[in-house]
């Protein structure tokens, strides 16, 4: 009986681990494989404005590919506004306000994250007067493990300045299905409850002896 219980508990934890791995599956794989497909539609930007924004998004992507911190200063000058700059990172506490903090985030991403691939060709781009906003998908292959490849969403606001379109707000978000985490949490809670009941039973049985 004890062997069976131990086997069931081990199987439960193994199942919970498997469920958690489902969280990291890349959604919309067909859009990742074919950049000509538009997950978010193209947006309402005119062809001319779309081309200008796309040029900046391409530079944005190239920087995250090369990850060369020696060009960080010129990279920031070309892409990021010095006015009202705000970046929201993937974690709850990652709030970067101002040009200097934005540069710190980009630098840390290049040094610590891994290879970032953003599908700027299929981005959604809309604009009104001197303001534009965009959304695109991608994924991050982390340096720490070739198996850690997480889906990503990137959205932001750009403003037209004297030197062209520049980012004023950016948000990075892991495109994870947290419903699987909920399933794993429920399963682990059930396993914990079963273990506690078994422990109480053992204590009561031992006290009677």
C-alpha cells in the first residue's frame, strides 16, 4: 500500500511538471514560421508611414540580433525619444522611466537575455498625425539554455520627431498560456492535501500505539 501511494505521489508531481512545460509552448506557430501572415492585421497606417515605422523596427530588431553594446549610444539616439520615455518589461517590477533607464534595459537585455527575434514584417501599425502605435510577435532564445525558447509580444507607441519616428513607450510581454500553470497549481494543491491527510493518519495511528 505504501509503495502504491508513493508511486501515485511521484506520478502526480511528474504530471504537474509536464503541465507546466505546456505553458511555454509557442502559440500561433504558423505565424512564427511565415512572416507574411498577419496575426494582428496590418493596421491603418498609410503605406508611406508604415514604411518609415518598419525601417525603425528593422533597426530595433538588428540591435537585438547583434547585441553589441559598443553601439548602444547611437542605437538609442536613433530609436528612442528623450521625452516621456517609458518601457514595461516582462516582469511585474520592470518599469523603466526615462531615457537613461531605457538604455539600461536595452543593455541588460543584450547582455543577459539571449537572441530575440521580432517579426516586424508582419507587425500591426496604425498612426494618427505625429503618433503611431504598433504590435508584433516574436520569441526569445535564452543563452542559459537552448531549450528555453519563450514566445514574446512587443507593442509600443512612436512619435514623429525632427529626426524621424522614435519610441516613446514600449512593452515586452511573454506570450504564455498561464491557464496551464493554474492546472498545475490545482494538481499540486490536491497532492499536498492528500499528503497532509496521510501524515495526520500516520500521526494518529502512531499515537494510538
